[in-house]
């Protein structure tokens, strides 16, 4: 287990990717070396000066750039808390708990890997794709969204693998949902990783389960603490109710009760 | 029971202490009240169990825990070496549950006290029901007092008309201390979906939003009983803690704010030390109930 830390970070850049999403790149404020972080892990960010925001905001790690000592955080505006994060000025400070949660399984052998994301759920898949790429493992990305502007960071993804897209309005890639993409009929995969809206992940899990493909899903249950103390973010599993923050956020779909 | 300092952490917000060791030195604390423990294992309530509110949160965890036998066999051996007071919060559905659970904790050398939870709002049977009438609060306290020789703390519910009356009834049955308050019964509805935000509809409200009410109740109970009062309810910093002590709390518990700042309790210990130096006060006990009028 990598020890957790409570650290102050400084915003190095804040780029608006579309009306709802911003990419924040942050570095430790006191030049401390970033702790080791794994794809699938997340951070808990304290939001200051937000009257209706009491709890920290859990945000998945979008990318780590060790040579720049930098964490990338893809933030979608959902409410007041995330709105404040998207408005952060360059040079602004963020207090974060890092790194939290378990991680995706990094396969040890070459094979055929598919990473399926929807909406802002694509965020942790970039870091995972990068890690696979570093190990010489090629992967396919299948990303879905409402329309073209919702498929984020496309050039970053294509650096690490082949990118397939679906949009609900047909403005990019195939029209429809990710599970309708023809690549799922043409190619045979050994391992699928998914993160996004629950109906999408359930559909991906069903596809994988029916074909006996190993599959891991990253959940985003509501949570208070993020480190296993409050017991609020529980997911029903074959082992009973477990904390999505410490036992997850990544689960093998066979542990979940989605397909029962 | 003597404490190193008056700052402890509240049951249900601090796990078994283990969850916080990356963030702080547990040895700086006066004590840790561990997660609510029941005779049998409990899965707790269905998700969603939590809703954020302005300056606080609602929870409906429902006493998820692995049961007292698991605690004794697997958790106690780990936490017994922590350099602070470890206190077990005991809950149940019937008087017999409370007694049987307590009996399994008697004789654990490093557990100097238990906190009888007669105030959990999130279980269908028992829990808060025991803490909302003098007769049932007295009944469960009396039954546990008979089997428990250690320090017996009773945790009171604020969901009552007169909390001082409940405090007096458990004092009369031999409670060594009362801790207050547990969470306030509340609810939240999603306006768009028109559905309750908690699977149980209602849940317990905690956080800074409850602090003024909790403080008032601590003050009332302090004037009603002769046993030490442990105060809690929305404490976030040393000033909050000093307020509770001035209102009559001998010690305090930090609860929900541990989720926001996992090292908040240590900062409160340091803040109280600085306050005492600044005001040239020898011991924090000199401040208990020392609110000055006029």
C-alpha cells in the first residue's frame, strides 16, 4: 500500500476543454516529490470559499507526468464545488489527500486490451493507457459522449493506442452508445477496463461477462472521507457491502452484483 | 479514567484509528471512540447512505460492522498497542444485545471504557429508541452497569424534548459519564428526481451546522448532572472545542470534521495548548463550565 498524504498543491495551468470540463495541472506547493500513484487512484480536494460545499471532492487521476512532478485532474462542473475548482486561477492552492483507492490491474503479458470510457469517466483511462504503453502493451480506447465536444483529450489518447469513438448525435465516430460500436463485434479482447456512467458500465460488463472476458470497472459512488472511515460509499459485492474508496474504486465485475 | 488531553475522536468518524495513521500520530490524542460495535455482524443500510448539506452531512450508515467477536479476535490485537485511550462504542437492538456485547468486552485490558450508544438514528430497532425516553435509557444503562466494571459512558440522542432529563436518568443508574450529542434526525430530497437522497429516507445530521444546538445541550446537561460530560457536535477547530469546554464539557470529541481534515484532531490539541499558554491557565480542567456571565 502506498501511504496517503495530505498536501498542498499549486495550480500550474487550468485549461477549459469545453463548457463543462476543465483540465487542471497541479504540482506540490513545497516542491515535495509526488508520491507514487497508480492508474485508477483518485484524490480528495478541499474546496474553499464555497458556501454549500462541505465535503472534499473526489477526482480521479487523469495523468501523472513524473518529469514535471505534475498531476492532471479532469474536472467536470456538476455543482458548486466542482464549479469552484474549474474557476481556480493559475498559482492558486489546493489542499488534497493523495493518492486514494486501489488501482486497475496492470496486465503482465501482452494481449488485446480495451479501455471503454464515457463522459468524464474517460479521465482515469488516459493514465491507464499511458502505463500500458510504457510497458509496451498496445491498447484500444473506445470513448463515448453526447457529441464531439464531449470526447475529451483525443490527441492524448491517440499517443498511447488506437482511438474509437461513439457520439449520441453522430457528430464524431459512430452514432449511438459505446456498446454499439462495430469494433466490439470485429475484435476479440482479453481484458476490458471501463469507467463512466453506470448504465454504460453495466452494458460493458454484460458484454464482457457474456464472452468470458475479464473486466474491471471504476466506480464513482458518493463519498465523504475517501479513506475508509465514514462507510458511506459502500458498494454491494459478493463479499457484502464494502467501501468503494478503499476496496475500490476499481472492482472486477464478477465481484459486483450488477448482473444478478 | 484519566486522559492525556481532552481531545478524542467520535465513534463512526474515525474507524478503528487505523484509517488515520498515514495522516497523524494517534498518540497525540486523548482517546479514540471506535466504530459502533454490535453483538452480531451488520451489513448496514443500502447505498445511498450520505447526502451533503450546507455545513454538514446526513448519514444513514446503519451500524455496519463485523460484530463484537470479530472485534475481539482481529481488531483488538492491532489497536491495543495504540498509545491512547481506546473506547468501544456498543450498540444493539435489545437490552439483551447490549449486555451480551458488553460482556465480551469485559476483561480487555486496553479498553478502559465503553460508550453505550442509545442514540443511533439509523437502525430500525433499538438504537435511538432507547435514548428517547427516561425509562428505556435507564433500563439499558442499569442492565449494562451490572455486567460492566469499567468506565461506562452513555451517548445521548439530541432528538428529545429534554436531554437533561435523560442525562439525569442514566446518571441515577450508575453511568460514569454522558457523551452528547449524537446526530440529529433529518432528511433531504432530490428536487429533480423527487426521490429521497438517502435509501432510508431519514438519516443523522452532523457537522458544523449542528454546533450551536449541541453546545446548548451540553450546557444544559452540565447543569443537570454531577458526572463528567463529553461534548461533541460540529467541532472543527480549537475555538469550537474551547466553547464546549466553557459550556461544561470535561472532554470533547471531534467527529464529522475528521473527514474534511484527517489531522483536525491533532490541530485542536495544539490549539488548546496554545490557548492555555496565552491565557496563563495551568490546566484545561480549570475551564470546564467556566463560561462567564455579564
